[in-house]
C-alpha cells in the first residue's frame, strides 16, 4: 500500500470561477496528486479542495498553490459568511493509508516553515500539530478574523509559530495542522431568521456546554434563501452524525421551523455513514446491516435517513482509494 495523506486546503474565494481555476491549477495539473473534490460556495465565498497523494509531492504542490493565492486574493476586499483570517485560510494534513498522525504533524511543520520563508506569511500550527493548548482549536486561533488579527497577532501569546508577529497585508495568515478525519456538516433550516441557527448552534457546540467534538455556528445562504447550522464534527465516533441531526431537528421544533435537509462539505468516511445509518436501521427494525451495503446503497440510505442533498459516492473517501495512488 502506498503512503497516502489527505489535505483539505480552504481558500477565500468561492464566486469567481476563473479565479478558482487559476488557484487550483497546481493540483489539477499535478501527475501525482488526485483532486478528489473542489467545492466552491458563493455565500461562504470560500472553496474547499480535497486532495490525496504522497506527502513530499503534496507539500510542493501546496507551496505553489499558496503562491498563486497570494497574487489572486486580497482579503481587504473579501466578504463572505464563513470566518477567515487568510487568503488560504487553513491546510490540514490527515492520515489515510500507511501514514501516522506523527507523520502528518511533521508535514504540517515542514509546510509551515517553507510558506513563511518563501512568502513571508505568518503561520499558526493547530489541532494535533499545535504547540500549546490554546492553539488546538482553529476557531480559537481565527477569532477576530483577518481584520481583528492585525492587532491580535501582535500580542505575545498570539505570535505565530512561523514568522514575525504581523499579518501579510493582503493574504493575512494561514493555519496549518494535522488532525483526524473531520466532517464538515451543515443542516438546512426553512427560515431566514438568523437568530434561530445562532441559538441552535449555541445549544449543540462544545464551547457552550453542548456536545463534545462539535464546533458550530449560524450561516445565511443568500443563494438558497434560508439559514444553516454549520458545523465541524471533530470525532464522528464519539458524536455521530445522527445524534447531531436529530438534536437539531428537536431544537428546531421549539421555533416552529422545519429542517429541510443537510449537506456534507468535502469528504466523509464510509464508516461515519454506516455508524449513523445503524441507528435508523435499529429504530425501524430493518434486518439489513448498513455495513453490508455497497456505496450506492449507502448513498441512497443516507439521502433518505439523514436527508443529505447533493450527495454521491464521490463524497465517500473509499471511492477514491483505488490503485492509481
């Protein structure tokens, strides 16, 4: 088996399709990196790219990618629903095959050092690569966003891990880290009232006494005309999707608001879907085991029970782990 790492760079452009194409060209044209998914969002004004490949080649491509983003994105003229502190906001390394978390931490440190030396941008290490507890949480680092970080970064406790304590004037700063598989998950609410997802997010997220391993906030999707509870599930084995989904539906009832669907941003492991489908199969006394379904069967079941929209086998990581890597 080859040594495969996943990276999921997020960059702050989700509207200009030609610009997006130029920014991701270093991945699309790379013979040794598989572009699994490119997911731009106009409301968030952000694009999530999912990549698979070997560490050394991945790092080289990421360095080129950041160089293009510096020239293409000026955060002084950027607006969107998603919090951001950098033109390339975050780059996580995730172990997939024959790679340890320790390896991914080393990759994060190497990339952070190179990015700072080559482009003079400040780099924060986060998650498993964090050098202190305050920097494990990405939202904790990013609090204040591009505008507020200009002052925050000068504080001794918020000096970057690589670079001088000053923001790049147009790029900002980037977080580079190593983490287990994270599920970016959003739940749609049929309302335009932004106070409702704000209240529900507060009820379910760890920082306000909700579920462990859940980061959550509100978002308004102008293109769709409704709001979302947007979240990261940091450990789906400890808090599976079904538990969060059913809790949000329960909380929405108090506001007389319907949950119309949900979406996965980026990729998801088959195991995460199977674990949640098992709950519904147990409740409904369905004899079939979800783990016995093929990927098409899992997709159909997830669309029905978890109300996933815009979902396909291409969003399941196992569908991309072929012999071409």
